[in-house]
């Protein structure tokens, strides 16, 4: 796919950086590829444009490596206009990619302060109409990084994203950090889209029960493999099996036994195998169910390419 017309790097020709990947004593080498899964699954939340390590994977190489271990497709997730446009463009060129477009909740206060929130939301609404964009996300609420003074802007943005998802009949991917009650209240007050996904589910068994009651999806990331995350495994054990998804949130949240090293979609088999252990379920049956659940949320990845780019 190198001659597809999509820049192999990320927006504006360079990989976007986040965090302190280049500092300290952290091991930045990439783990070897795991044993392939017996039935292919999908990574329903990844950031292929971010660099997190010294051995940087080109997005198309990352997709090749994932496909080789049974990760047949990825939802590339936007966090601002730049990454949302880039994801829609990549999805328009590579059949292994669908896109989600949104303004991350931590972007909303700054945009509101500059008088740009409405303009940026209008562009997200335009991108959401593209046929290879199958979700609005990641949106939601983050009370960890945003204080009281920024919460009204986050709520305004979140509610607007909910309406964009419903207007286009596509899924909603929720970022929920230290804001479980407020997220649930907003969804119930405004009305959740038919397919609502709690990305990188961070709640407990009680929140899993609320999701089951309302038909919302729980997407588990590498965090559920961490030794200090028994609540996530308890939530998985009681979740509605028809509402469980899996993701990497790469390049973040690398699963055990490689926690702290660079993550990528090809490492998702580690999370899936741990999920099978928690559920005491045959791996092939879990994989088949995860794939079916994911396709029910986002539709099929298959398409005749190329199609017109999102631009």
C-alpha cells in the first residue's frame, strides 16, 4: 500500500509524539510478534499516528504486522481535526482501516477559550458523513486532566458529539476518565446512540452492569492484563458477552508481559488470550465472538478501494 497516496507517516509528515517515551530508563524496544490468534479479530481503538519508542512502526507496516498475527482490521481514532482528517484519509485508502473522528475532551476547554469549538465541531460533523468513518470518538469526559473550570466546555463538546453520532447513524466511542457518573448521566439525559462504546473500559462490575442494562459496549485494553487491575477482570467476567470488544489504544497501555514498552495492534493477542483465561472460554470461540461484536458496532471493513479521500 506504499503507493496508495496516503502519507506513510502521520499528519503534516511527521509522527506525533505524546508522553516521555524518549526519557528515563524505560525499555523502548518492540516485543516480538505473538503467536497468531486462531480466528481473526479487530482492534477497535488505535492511534497509528503516534510515535512511542525508538523503533517507529510506519502505519502501513503496523497494519501488516497486525494482520500477520490475526488482527484483520483497526479503527483509527482521531483526537482533533488533524488526526481525524488523517484517519479518514487512511481509511479511504486501506481496507484494513475504519476511522473514528472527534475532538478529545481535553481539547474542548482550549478550543472554547479561543472561540473555536463550534467551528471544529462543524468539521467533525462533516467528516462523520464519510462512508469509511464509522464512529464518533474519542469523545466524552475527563475529570483527571481537566479541572472544574473546563468541565462545561467538555460537556458541550460531548453532547455535540453524541448528536453527530446519532445524526449519522454511527457508533460513539467514549473516553471516560474519573467521570463515570457524569458520563452515564449525560448519556441518559441526552440519549445515547444505538451503538455506544466505553473505550478502554476503566470501570468496575457495577458499571459493567449499567452498560448491560442499556446495551452499551465495553472495550477492554491491555490494562485488563495488569496485575493491579482485578476490578477490570471482575467487570469482564460479569459483562454481557455480546457487548464485549477489545482494543490496544496503541501506542499506549501495552499488555503484560510487556507493560511499559511500545504498543501496537500486533500485540493485541496478548490481551485476547488473557480475556479467554478470565472467562474460562476457548480462545477460538472468544475470538469469533469478539469479531462478530465488533462488526455489529462498526459494520464490515470490506470495500472496493480506492474511494474518494475524505480530504
